[in-house]
């Protein structure tokens, strides 16, 4: 991707300088649907980043979209203090995560909002985060995905998709790629491990999109034990160059300083297993090479 760059909160960096990457996580997040579970402690965010960096982590992509407590203005300081590249997101989640009055204010101009956050302001976003519904695309998802596609065409920003329960992957790809003309290589499907259907994984991979397996080792996800099998099957089918991993930490209890594995688990727990079972080349692709390509763009300013 000659001339491409990854857009971080401190500015654009060359893809080869991104380093070992947690491709989907959250330092701050707040949802109207999850009262009392906010990630809003800057000190805890700093500690989590430092623990990740101590294991060789060099980049984190925060998928928290517009209106969900991103605290974007605090990310540059966290990046400077830890030496970790941070990529912020614009975009919009499912409707249930917002007050209806908030959505009403922005609903008619979403693509313009996304473009402004990707190309202007003191802290620019480096990706667009959107979401599907469970096993389908509701009217809200279709509206937001259309706006994301328009913003992508204006900027070349990658689009990351929250698949509810890991479902509706092919519906998302059909809408974004076939209907709205987004190249599949600019789409990142998230949470695929939550619906470990190997046939769907393979069909999605054959389009050329990136496949993110994020949020491992959550006690309420009964499919986590199949993560390595899913990665192995895709690697054996020649899709190792499309795989991403992320921690997707969304509650205080999920952080490594509390009861959860947090960001460090990716490097201290999963990476050694991937190196041993799938080989060091696959591990390097998942943690270094693939994120560098997935989040790099030939940025345009309309």
C-alpha cells in the first residue's frame, strides 16, 4: 500500500511503523443500554496500556464510536505517556446505545459527521465503526452502513463492523460491497468467534475482507474455546493474511487490573499459543502485518 498511512490520534504513521497491534479494544466507552458499566477511569486506561506495552504491544485500535463516551481528547496524552499508537473511531453503534433525541439530531447528516471526524479537528479518527443487528440488518443498521459507505468513498477510511453475536456477516458484506461499492478489503468484520460457523467464515474470507476475532476469554461466551480452531481453519484455507485479534474490553471488570484478562492476554496468553500451534509467520501476520494493512488508507480530504 504505497503512500498509505494509519491515522492515529497523534497523526498519520507509516503502516510498517504500527507494530504489534490490538486490533479492536476500548479504553473508554459509555452506553445508555449498559448503565453502571462505563469505562471512564483514565488511570485504569493508562495502566492497561502500560501492561500491554510491557509485553511488546505497540498499537491499540479503539472502536468506540461517536456519542459513546470516547473521550477522544484524552487519547493523545495516553499515547504519548505509553508509547502506544492509538487509533480512534467515528461511526455509530446500534440505536439502543443512544438516547433517541441524540440520534434525531445527527441522523440526517451521518456521512458528513463521519467525514469531519476523519479529516478535521485536533484529534482525527482513523476508522468508521458501525453495527448490525442479530442475524439481520434492521433499518437503523442499513441507514448507518449507507452513511459509512459514503464516508469511506470520500476518505478511504476502513469500516469496522460490530456483528451482533457474530451474525449477519454475509448480509453486511452484501450491503456494503455489492450495494454501496465498498471494496471488501476495506471492511473489517468483528466478533466472528461468537458465531463459529466455519462455512460462513470461509465465505466471508473469500470476498477479501478482514476477519476480527475479538473479546477472547469472556466467561459468558461459550464459543471461546473454538477460537484457535477457527483461526487454524482460515489459515489452512490460505486466509491467514486477513485475520485480526483484539481484546474488546468493554467493562471495568474485564480489565487485567480487575477480574478479566484485558489487553495483555492477547500477547501473554494467546500469542504464544498461536505461535506454537499455527506458527510464527501466522502469529506475525495476525498481530503485525494484517493490522498494518487493515487500518492503512490512502487518505483523502473532500
